[in-house]
């Protein structure tokens, strides 16, 4: 009897900040289910053309990128190749890279080669870990947003009265505490508790939720026009202090995902952050862990 060949793995679309990336697996094994934070951002590919097209491969031998090493971090590195860029994931303790992603110069298309170590045995048969998750998706969107006058910010974000309030801060600044306080307040709709994407659109600068959530697990696939930037700091009482553009920019640079290793993308990102610091109302937001942050912002007209 003739056997039916296995069905190919399902294609997927990841949409963040209004930008779509379609992945097309070139193998029969299914992709493993996404983490819950990603579910609002994932769908089947639609009729609309994606911003990025990625092919996924399970090669018998992992290709090694050749070229200039641009960046080497704790878990991933980037190489300039003769055709574009290559991103390699090799976490500490890994005997070999877990994946290698090759992109064209504009990051609009590419292929991701996966290690057999990413094939996970389950009760329903083997499944393949989806590589278009952290850190690859965040690296990809960092470069996509740079071209489109945008950036990923280490920030919490909420929508109030149809406008987005973004709270950038380094780890420990109080974003999670602030998020939990605002989630309890009626009329405050969360975008994210840890990473917000901001970019120019035809209707002005918008802020968007991302799947890269923090401790509160807040990750919503929606966006709104930017109302202002509020840098949280713990204080004795709730207070808003205006920031000059130069002071705001200094804080923004510390909280943005900036491709310091890539001159062109670096300039594009810094230009956008400078525009943001000039055009958006910027404040220091002082608050107490048990204070009424929402009331202070509402009284200030936000």
C-alpha cells in the first residue's frame, strides 16, 4: 500500500507593531506550540504581503557564516556576510550553535538553519522549536524598526482615552510595580509590562505592545498614538517632573534596543530617539509602591 507523505509543517505569521514576518518550514515535522505571550501576535499568513519572508530548514549539517564579526554577546552573535547579515545563537554550555539565520542586507528575507537539538520529543511525536522567538525576533524587529523610524523600548505601556502612555526604565526602575498598579485602575488598558515598540506612522508616532513580556505577563497586540514618555522613579509621593529633550534622550538611549554594532542602523535608531525626545512630552514619574499613579497622571491631563 502506498503511504501518504507527512504533511508539511504549517506556515505562520508573526505580527508586531504592524509589521509581519511569515515563516515557511521546509520540513515535515510540526512546529512546537508558542508560549502564551506570543498567541495574540501569531496567525496564518494572509493575503497582505509580509514585511519579511523567512524559510526554516533542518539541514544535516549546520552552515557556518563567513565574514566580519559585528557583534558577539553572551548567547548570540552577528556576522556581516557578502550577501547581508547572519545571526547565530550559541548559548553558554551549548556544544554547537542552535540556529543560524541568514538575512539579506535589508532584512526583508532570509533562511534559518536549525540544529537537531531543537527537535523536541513529545507524547504526540517530535516537534521543532520555533526559532522566530526571543532573541531572533527582537533582533529582527530592532533592524526593521530602525529603517522605519522606530525602536524597541525597555518599557511598560498603557492606553488611556485612546492614547498610549509609555514608561521606559532599566531593570529595577519599577515597571512591574507600576504595571500592577495601573492594571487595577479602570480605563487603563495594558500594552506590555517590559517591551514596547514605537514607530512613526502616517498618523504620527504610535506605541505598540510586544510579545516580550516581563513578570506581569502583559503582552497585547495593539497600538495607539503616543501621548508621552514617563520615566519611573520611586519617591515619597506621586509627582510629574518635566524633562528637557536632552535629558530625555539620555534616558531613552539607556532603555532602547540600539544596534551599536551597525553604523547605519545605529544612526537611524538614534535619529528616531532624538525626534521622540523632542516631539513627545517627557516626564520623570515619581511614585510610591502603594501610591495612586493613575490619579496623578489623570490630574495632569493624561
